[in-house]
C-alpha cells in the first residue's frame, strides 16, 4: 500500500492510499479559499450513567444531502473543486471539516459544567476522519472489488495504528453509515473514523462482562460465544477458514450480523494478510445479502468493535457488528419509548429466522 500525505486549503490533512504498483503521484493542490475550521467541542460527564457526552453545536451547519453533481467527496474537476483535489483516487482519508472531536480544541476549560458540579467538563479532544472507499459516486461497499475492499481494510489498519499512538486517544472507532434512512448526510460511498478521548460505553460494558465471566467461569466469553454459534450453526449466515458471520442469539436489531475472527486479536492491525483477505470475502458476502434481502438495498451501520488503545487489550476479541433498522419492506424499527427511554430493545424479528432469510439470499 502506498501512502501520499498532503494538506487541504485550510490545513486539514488528507492521505491517499493506493494499491502497490499504482503508477503516478498525488500532487494536486487544493485551490479553494477555505477559512480555517473552528471547533468548540466539549465532553460532559453524565454522573448518573457514568458516560461522557460530546457537545458539538458547530456541526449544525454541515453539508446535508447535496445533489450528486455537488458531492464534496467526488474527485475535483477543472470546473469544480471538492474535498479531494485529485481527479481520481482509490481510497482517501481526510480530516472532517465538521468534526465532533478535534486536536485543536481549547484545552483551557473549567473543571465542571456551570451550575452542575457533578458534570465534569473536558475538551472535546480527538480526531474525526472521513474515509472514501472509491471515487465512483454510484458504487456501494457491497459493489467494491475484493482488491479495493482489501485496500480499505489496510487503510483502517493504518489509521487505527497511527491514531492509537496519539496521546489522549483511548478508543479508535471505524464505521460506515449506509443509506439515507440511517441518517447519512452524503451519499458518496464513505465511512468515518473517530478517535475518542475515552473508552466507548459499549466497549467498557463488554469488558466488564468478559472479566466477570472469566472470574466466575474461568473461560473467555468472546471465544465461548463464537464456538457455540459455530457449533450450533442455526444462526450462522456464512463463514470461511478465518471468520464466521452469525446473527446474535439476543439480537437487538431487526437485521443484525456479527463477524468474528476465529483467532483472538485486539484490533484490525493485528490481523494477518490471510485474515484480512478472508474478512473481505465474508464481509462482501454478507453486505450483498443485505443489499438483496428486500426489493431495495438495506440501510445499515457497520461498526468495528476494536480494543481500547491502552486498557483491556488482552481480554478483547475483534469483531464487526453490522445492523439495520429495517424490519420489512418499507418498514423501519423506530427506537421509541422502551429502546430510547430505558435502553431495553424489543426486536420484531427472530435471530434464527433472520439467519435463515439471509442464508437463502442468492449472492452469486
């Protein structure tokens, strides 16, 4: 993989990732007249839940569903400059112009929110990046070639390694929001990477469960879940030598699949070449099943669950969670009273039925 680092007109970093052997260099200059982005993010602590909340009011003005001919993620042309100065690209990563977290935030804040001494206050430090999977606006991740998808995996690995080494970063989260129903604001095929200044609540809760299970039972909870699903087979959607994709027995979402590496590794950088190739095979297979399950492609969120950068790494087991709000053609699962108010999910499908439905989808 070849990396080319440049700067955009407002000094944000942009990194091009090209497959080995790609000819040419990335030398195009961003000629736009852009003001430097000002970020006023804060992290406020919810003492009742024991969780951090990011306050980022400046994001209200971010770009929202522009027409295809005004897409800021497409390559630049002589007539129109975009976020990517080059006339074409393979995979590109750049700092978000409207970040929830940033390295340039004001570090000088009071210890707590005004009038709320139990609500600790800290800068919204971190980094938010956009990852464009292809310069072709019309494609989805499910339509990428194996080679391009593998380049994306290698990009995730490189960015995870670099961001994890940043002082103050405790968690690196790679994800993709796909489909307008999910809430995407740009339709170009892309994902994002967040570098958080704290361990994500989901990861912290899972680590607590893993440790409690080890103390009580002596085994690895991740490994036992994976082996039991592989042995039962009834919720397995697809698998190969290195990965298994299955619907969780207690799935929260109408369509949810978890992809587990067969070997315990903490994060994407720890995967071998063979494991990365095998992941691409399974992931593209599952994405194509999602795309063809109903009459229109399924909106989804793809969420990498990686170990924190400094704690719990020996306990963690890398996996990806893929889920959709869609429960039937034209029908969405809304997070209403029970889910939003009490965080108790009520699923409208059965995990076994969803697994069978996805297995029956023809992807060849």
